[in-house]
C-alpha cells in the first residue's frame, strides 16, 4: 500500500527541509528532526476559538429557554428540552477534550545513515503474539515471523519471539517450517537488498521495484528458486493448518523452544527464533494479550534480554527493513534517550479499498490524533508497530540496586535468574543457536507458568497492565504518568502492513471490545480526567481523557436520534424558529464542524467521500458498539459480567472482501446490532415524511420544525445503506427477513385483532 500523492508530497517537503537545515548546521548532525505544522496549528486554534463562542451561545440559548419554560408553566413538556440539553452538553464536553489533539501537531524525520556502526547498535527483541489459529491463519503469522527475521539489522542482535497463546502444536510445527524457509529467504534479502521483506507480499507482485534495481540473470534464477521454496513452505503450512489439530486450548502447560537446527555457523548469520506458549489453566486468570506479553518479557530476559522490544500483531508484517534503524534514530538521540519509552509507527493496511466504508484505515487516529499527541508528550501505544524500551516496562521509581532483595522479589517474583537480568543490559544465554540448557529451560517454564505472578506486582506496577483489555492504552497512560515520553514517526514507505477488518460484523465487534476496555478505565480511579492532571500536562491528560470518554457519545447520539423525532410527531418544538437569531448558532456549529472535518481529511490526502464514510461509521458505532461496550463495562464494574477478549477474525472471506472492494455494506451481523440501527433510521424516515407533509400542507410550519425535519433527513441520508439493505438489495449482504421480522415484532408490533365474543 502506498501513501496518497498529496500526503507523499507533503512528507517529502519535510524531508527536504530537514536536509536544508542540516546543511546550515552540519556540525550538529542530529539523528532526527521535529517540525511544527504551523499552518495547521493556526487553523486549528482559530477553529477552536470560533467554535467555542458558538457553543457558549448555544448553552445560553438552551439554558434560557428551559428557564422560560419553567417560569411560564406552559403545557409543553420540559423533559425533551432537558434531554436535548444533556446531549448538547455531553457533545460539547467531548469536543473540548478533542481540541487537545489539535493544539500542537508535529511531523518528524530521521537520518539512519548517521547511526553508529552495526557492532555498536543495541539488540532488539521482536514480540509477535497469536492466540487462535482458526481466526489467525498460521501462514499469515509465519509471514510476519519471517519478515521480522529479515529486518535490516545485525542478525546477532535480533531475536524473534512468537507467543502462541492458544498452545496449538500446529503453530510450533509451522514455526519450524518458517525457520527452514527463513534460512533461504533472509540471505536472499541481504544479498540483493530486497526492500519488500515479507515473502507473501514480495511474490504477490510487490517486488517489482527490487527487480528494476538489481535485475540480473543470477538474481532472476535465484528468485525463481526462492519462489519455489516459498510455495512449498506455504503448501506445508496450509496443509497442517487445515488438520483437526489446529485448535486453540485454554488448558495447557508451558512450552519454550529455540527453533534451530543446531548449526552454529548458520546461527551467527540468522536471528534467534524462539517459540513461547505460556501455561494456561481454566482456574487461573490469564489476562489476555497483556498476560502473554508479560510472559514473553520474562522469558526473553533469560534468553536475550535486549534493551529494546519491537511489538507486532501476528498479521502486521514488516514491510520496510529499515524500521529498526529509524526507531534507533530516536532511542539513541542523546536528548531523548533517557526519557523516551517507545517509538510508535502508524498501522497501515494492504487491503484498504478506495471506499473504506468501515473506516478500517483509522485515518483520524494515525494521521491526526497521534500527530497531535506527539506535539505534547507523545502518542499512546497502539498495540502493534512500536519499538519499546524494556526498562520502561519495569517502571521502578528507584534503581534496582537501591531496593532490598525481598522488595524486588515481592515486585518481580521469586526467580533469581530473572532478578539478575534486571541489572544486565544485554545477555545471550545461547551458544550458536543450540537448544536451551535443562536448567535454563526449567527456569523459563517457571517464568511462563500461570502461577508465577501470584502475590507480585506484575500487571499492576510492572510490565503491561492488566486493568483493562486495552492494555496498550492503559500501559502507555501509566508510562506517561511516570514522566516517560513517546514519539510518533510516519515514514514515507509504510514500515508495517497488516490486514484490516473488511466486514460490518468484525468492525462492530472490534469496536465493542475497544469501547469496553476504554470505558472500564474511564469509570475507574485511573480515569485520565481525574488521575492524569496531577501527573502529566493538562493537554496530555485531555488527550487520554478523550480516548477513554469518547464512547459516551452514544448517549447524545441516541437522544438526537429519538427525542427530536418523537417531539416532532407529537407537535413539540425543541429548536429555535427560522426567524430567531439563534438559528444561526445551530447552523454555524453544524456547518463549521463539518467544514473542519473536511479540511482535516483533505490535509491528510484523503478524498472528501471519506467525510461521509467517517460520519456514518461514527453514528453507527455510537448507537451500537459504543452503547454495548459501555453497558458491558458498567456491568463488569458491578460484578455482573467478566471481561472478555475475542481476537479479530483474520480469515479472508471472498464474498465479504468483494462487497468491501465495491463499497457495499455487508449487514450479515447479529440482530443485537441491526435492531437499534434499523429502528432508529426507520423512525427518522417516518419523521422526515411527516415533517415534509406538514410543511407542504401548512407552510408556516417550516419556521418551527425546520431543524427537526432537517435532522431526520440527515440521519436518513447517512443511514441510506441500511434502508437499501432492508428494501432494495437481494445479495448476500442484505438485511435478511429474519432480522426484519424481529424488528417488526419487538419495535413495531402488529396490532392484534380482538377475539370475537
């Protein structure tokens, strides 16, 4: 996937400016440069100022109109006005929080050619997590593993760990096959300077640019040979993944194995490859992905103990071999190194369509929000594509040497070998890739056992945090509260590429899971709006607060989708008349906010149709995913429900992918999502028809019900794909009759005939 031309041109300008700056100050030779986006800052702050004034007038109008209703003691009900006021205040509060992202966006560039020689570069451990081989196909996981082994980094300073949280023997078999293929693929990449280091992407046609650069008869012949080896490797992995043994387990013992053929000579030319499957028992909490990462953190401390960690999801392969060196341009910067916790790269996806109807690209997050956070004290972890300092995960206020051994064991556990590793910067306990010694193997199994963390501070003050299923968000929040900083870097060429969700159901399920985790933090004593300001800057705490609180927009969305409509049907006017000067306030807020959204979209190189898709997804997720996720979090707080984590489905469905590519919504999802979605859109359609008829029959009504009628029209316009799927479509992605019957039964029940006497 390539960046759009507008975005590419803009980033190139920054690189050129960086080169010019270096020419004027060549003595400094910085490893990286940071630029303030001055024009964007000015526009954002002007927008914030103007919009704030408009919101002030809106609140004044609503408060004064409610007071007038109370004093006049008219027959008009007060409740609709109060509910609308609550919705407007909630949206205004969320809007205030998000302005922190717009306050100081920055862009960065790096100069990896100025890094020290290879023998002086710090080692890196790569953590790759997989949990369910049925939802995360092993072939894709192995491509990620092989791409990580192919990074343009000294092989002796690279160790790749695969965490198999499903404990599936097929995954270990596939990893052994990946090792055999990597012994062919990695030297091939190094010899010819292959730039697309994921074999699947390379042989799918992505390696054309390499062929132009290094084409020769020798290269062509070797490429054919390597391609044949890859096809054989892919066939073997696919075959074993289709067996009955390809199932995850929640009840299995620890398995730690260094995947190698024991050849010391080959090992020096290849990164270490380690398989880790921590122990899981139904009677012990396993803490989902955070628990898996903490097990990797402990096991890796005895094997390689590299000071830096690259975290990857199993479907997010390395696309550019230079990412490690680019990250080191920040980690080795003398001005940043002591306080820098991690470098976050954006998530990019190779299967994004030109329509992106589900907003799977996460454009707003990775092209707007994270750049804004970078201008304050840095973005939060995004679950993958980050280079993290190991020391930052230990989060000790005092050096290890200043703490008693008993206190250290109470914090980190009873393993003396692990405690020794805390004071070691780097340590390889393997000789030439041989198998683990019996003593070391036994110790790694203890560290990856499900009971090791009992009565310790793992997940509380050490490692990845367990408090929420969004462990990345909560972990980085605690890091920033401890005064660590982070950096966001967007390279010209995507450093990592993954597969995004291409179905309506997966998108809503994923959104529900994220919402539950974020709201769980928002409702706790760690709520950023309360816990953050005393530990970080106000603006930075506002960014974290918005991330935790934005799902609460479901409340105003539900109110706006029901109260104005029901009020219109009952003849209740809740907005100012057209002739009122306050009508301008509402129109100004609506128009200005949408123009700002469009400007932001265009500034990131996207087309304006992204405005419609993003608005639609925000509304759909607001009344479904954010609503159910919030309810889930509240029930969990009350002890009525346990936290759950379901891996996003990575299996490609051809029919589903075809609909996504065509920009057609696939509504094959649970009635839990469809019923509220369909009912609210049908209510708005009914209201729009009634409002239009009233205006046509009585022209004087237009002054009173214009906003309510327009609001219904806007919801119908945004929800048109739902109406189309209910009435017009006949393909597999339509809303089936069973869901419509459920809607008619529970939302619009038929009038029953009275029995004959």
